[in-house]
């Protein structure tokens, strides 16, 4: 109960800090919609015959949700470095709060930052013909929450280890673009050479994208879904275990 209480306190603090920056809140809501508005129309003429709007959305929206889940976790490191520079981490060293709770307060904030725009994207897309299967989308959102957890925990640790905005930005931006491209969201991997198609299997987001394209239809027992959970669940456990150890050392 104490861990739950402490986690709630840190979550509330982190949410209030985020809401004090309305421009970031606005951009987090509008960015996924810009992906759909500006990139999806290009896909209409990608095949031999023009595709209908609902066909484009059924193919594009599930993958964009994976990109959104991945991106929402990537900002955790900057929050941690700000806490280091402002003395928050220093003051937490005398706190009796669980270091796991400190970590989860940040992770839960990033999960909310993913779920709100994700639900907005799904709602707006549904008006334009996107197929909605409640059960499949619920499982998909749970899978993507785990992806956000992994990325948020990892980025938080990188903030504590690197302790510099510029260095963290170089690491994050250097990884974000290739991981996004290798997920198969923006460009079909069927056109890639064999060595590149082999490389995508080290990218966790690739498995969530593959699962998303069957889960939105409600195909929960598909092999892509099983493989995705078989990879993402252990990665989540490892990421939280490692992040907790880093927090224990940094806030000792």
C-alpha cells in the first residue's frame, strides 16, 4: 500500500509539471493527427489502384499508435535531467519513498501521455471509416502501454546516467529515427534487402507494429500477437528491474 501511495504522489507531481507546459500538451495531441493528415493521403496512391480512405486508415493508424507509444516514453530522460539540475533528485535522497515509486511516477505519466492522444486518434479515425474492434484495440493498447513503459524506464535511466541534455538528445534522436524506420510503419519492409529485413528483428517496436495490424481487427490469437507479447513482457520486466537499480544508486 505504501508503494502504491508513493507512486500516486509522484505521478500527481509529474502530471502537474506537464500540465504547466500547455504547448507540450497541445503538441502531443496534435502531432499524431498531423501524421495521419499529412502522410496518410500519400498512401492512397501507393498501390496499383487508389485506395479508399478507410483502407488507408486501417493500414496506417495501428502502426502510428506504436510510434506514438514509443515517442511518449522518449521524453522521460529530459524530465529526469531537469529534476537533477533543479535539485529535486538531491532532496529525494532523504526521502523514505520507494525508488521504484519514483520511477513509476514518471512511467505512469508517460503512459497517460500516450493513452490520451491515442484515444483521440482512434476516435477521429473512426469517423472517417477506421474499423473499430473494442476487444482487439483494448489488447493493442495494453501491448503499447508495455512498450511505453520500456522506453520510459530506459530513457529515465539514461537521464540519470548521462546527466546532460545535449548528450541525451544525441543518444535519443540518434536511435529514434532508425528504430522508427525499421519498424515498418512509414515504409513497407517488403521492399528492403534481406540483410535489412533480418535487422528489424532486434527492434522491439517492429513486433508491436506487426501485432497492431492484426489486433485492430480483433484477431487476438494470431501468431504476431503471441510473439509480440512473448518479447515485450520480458523486456518490460527487465527494463523495470534495471531502472529500479539505477534509481537506487542515483537516489541513495
